C-alpha cells in the first residue's frame, strides 16, 4: 500500500476540509446496518439460527425459490435485498467487468498481496479477524474474497442464476451476527463493531488499494476503466449495507476518504503481524519448491510500502530489490498484448486460467458458504487498542 497521498483539496461535501472530518467519521463509528442487524436479532431471539443456516446452504443463485420453512424475518430480509439498487448504471458495470477481464491476474495479485495485508494494518480490524477466523486458516478468507469478486464480475452477476447477490446477502448477515456477538459479550472497546466507517474502509481496501497496486506494478490502466472498477465496488458497498449517502461518489472522493481512514487507524498489532505471517506461509506453500519463497514477502513489501510492511513484520531479503523489476516485466507482457487481437485474447485466456487455478487451490473446488456463527472463538480477548505509534526505523536488508 503506497504511503497516503496528499491530494489537491477542493473544499466541498466530500473533501477532508468538509465532510471527512474526524467528527463526521466518528459519527459513522456509531452506526451499523439496521436491516441486517434487526434480522439477525430476530433469528437469535427466536432460536432459529441453525435452521436458517441449514436451509440457506442450498440457496446459492438469484431467482431461486426461497427454501420452505424459512423464518419470517429471514424471508423478509432476503426479499428486501434480492435486487440491486435502482440507481445502478449498467453501462458502467459492464465497463467494470471488461476492466476486470483485461486485468484479472493483476487484480488477483493486488487483492492477495496488497489489499489483504492492508486490512491487517488496521489494528482493530486485525483483532476482529482474529476473533472471527482461525489464524491457522487464512486460505478461507482469501478464498471467500476471491470467489466473491469472481461472482461480482460474471455477466449474469445480477440476473437469475447469478451467484453474487445471494453471496452478498449472506455476507451482510454474517457481519451483523459478528456485531451482535461482540456487543453482547462486551469484548469490543467501541459501541459498534464493523461500523459504517470500517465498512467503507474495507471498501477502499478492495477498490482504491487495488488500483494503487496496479499502478505500482506498472499496469497501464485507462482512467475510465479505473472509475468503472471503483463504481462497481460502490455498488457492492450499498448491497453489503453501507449507507449509499456515505459512500464516496467517485475516485477523487474515495482517495480522500481512504487517506483519512488510514491516517486515523493504521498501526501495528500482534494480530496483524500474525495474520500476515500466516498469509505469507500460505502462498509459499502454493508456490512449488522453496527457491521463490522470498518473492512472496518481497512483493507484499513492494506493494504496501516499507512503513506498513514493518508494522506487519514482513521480512526483508535480497528479493526486495529484484521485485522492483515487476513493472518492466509486466510492460513486456503488455507490449505483447498490443501486437494484435490474437495476442490480447491469448493473454486474457492465460490470465483467466491462472486466476482459476489460484482460486481452485484456495477453495479446493468447493463453493464457499457464509453461515451465521452461533458463537465466536471463546478465547479471542479483545483489549482496547493502543494509541497510534511512530513507525520503527527500517530494517537493514539481509
């Protein structure tokens, strides 16, 4: 994750001098997702969580009839969230899909080696992930994220037979259940876990941080394609329970929000370092042999920057310098694609194959299910986060 930028400030409703003040962002920390929260409360109060999870395991595609015997609260929620927002610009969504097709391998790389580690640089986010996912199984979260993104970028994502909307409906309830557990059990230091600010922060990790990583890799992306890619994630944010009125409307506003969010919350944590170590170990196991193992942490360090990498205790090595040649190598590939339609088609097909193999290795060929947890890890103890700190000096290269 490149160091936060200092964009030109034009005072207005979406500038740091206007809307994205600490007072405004603090107000977002007091808000959750009313619809999903009410649904989850009703399911827990009536003791129907297990029944809901069992029935919903077989509900995977849009247009599919809801299971018989579904609790009323769940049925009402699923019907209310069964369609995308009525303001969606479908031409922009198609442009985003084409952008994803053209850059799928690069986007997968950015998600794996930039977005996920960037999430771990937010201490309270890392603590929450530790509370809700076993530290020993980072592949599950990567598989969920990858499969969710693939569902989003399918031609039928929002049509009958598409898998994206049912997955999004379940993720939204999963987040609401985590909020309920942490609030009721009194282990979270703030009033609302997975609050609106953090939901928007996560949205930035999977949109702005991906575009930043593509830029750092030397990928030449069209400004219109970048705007469309962000637009798609803006739609995703609304579907996942972000208040549409609070979602940054365009790339400039998103950059301003992202910088403010990172400056407010980024820092080190034991959980962040542990999650990162597990992520590195997972990818080193995916790469055959051991010769190229140091490339994994080197790529993470290159994409998120030294400050964040030091926070996450990403090891240094001689590959830190070698990986900086990535833009040159990718530039060669891009020039090959420019040789004609046949070269672009070959590259796109190869990219889809690589992405498919990567996702298959993480999911083991299975569809990921998003169930409502009836309890969280019993040993997750979440103390009040420490104050922000001053980054340590760089570690000498090995």
